[in-house]
């Protein structure tokens, strides 16, 4: 990214999830959506978006992708969608410049209030993002072993919630938040994703996010300077 590049005037933000694709122009207007799921390919996504909003005018695109993104490029196929994402040319498909980050990272960027933050996206899977003093560090922590031969995502993702029951799932969320907050030495934790609303109470040091923050994050992605450094106004130190 150029250090003094001009922020596009109209940014189309796309938040790709395991059950829905949501999109919105800038911070205004309605959030539109359509179903995703294990058969969704990138070509299908682009065609469906254009079909639902054929008159949409935008200068750039920000995409939150549910998988590994390395240096602005999709590096692995998603766990909960179809194939063909690695190497897909989104700029050619949309005819506009595109910036891509992990979907949890995009919502984390929109939720960030300074300092050292851990974001957990409790959705179809589990997205985990760290932001350290304005620098975004997406992680694949959700897919590493946690206990009993299962991963963090197996416990905190939606399949784990349905298999073990919501009550046990809540206890696991509280336990993982406590462990990760201590291990990663963060100031606070933000719990986002569709299943965050299922929590009866919030673990100590955690606050509830909002899925709409993904669209804020998409705008900030284009406002960033030098890699993934967040805008200056978001770089205040959070109070412990």
C-alpha cells in the first residue's frame, strides 16, 4: 500500500461467512445478504452479488474471507465453503481494486479501540485475531489442538455447540477467553460472530462485539497506511 495513497470514495465491503455473504456500500444503506454454505465458489459469489445489486456503484472492494490470507492474498481454501478461492482474480471479476483480509480480522479491525486486543469470532467456525497497538495479526489459532484431540474451533464453533449443547459451549468460551487473555497478555477481549449473542454473561475482561463492525473494518482496511496499521484515531492505548 502506498504511504500516501488516496482512500477510495465508495467502498463495497463484503463479509463472507459460513452461512451468509453480507455486503454493504460504505457505512450507509442497507446490508444485503444471500446464503453461502459448502457449495459456494468465488465465481458464484460474485455473480450473485451482481445479480442482487446490479446498479451498485463503487470505486474499490474490501473482502473479509473465512480462511487464511497472507499478504493480502488468499492462501488456503476455506473450511466451510466450496473450492476455487486460492488464486481467484477478484480485481478482474469486480473490475476494481480489491483488498482482502481474514473475516475475523476485518470484524476485529472494526471493533478495535486501542491497545492490545484479542478478537474471537464465534460463528460457523472460530476466527481469532490479535491487534497489538494498531498492528493486525490474524491467526489460525482456532485450528490448532486444544484438548481431547480436538481444536479450539471444534469446541467453540457452531458444530461443537450443537454437539455438546449450549450450556457446555458457554463454559468452554469462558475458559478459553480466560486462558488466551492471560497467555497473550491482552488488555481486553472482543467476542463477535453470530453465536456471541448466545452467551448469558460475558467472561471477565471481555465485551460483546457487533457483526456490523465488519463493515467498519472493511472501510478501515482501505484507510490503513503501511501494511495493516490502523488509522491514527484508533491507536489510543486501551485502559486495562
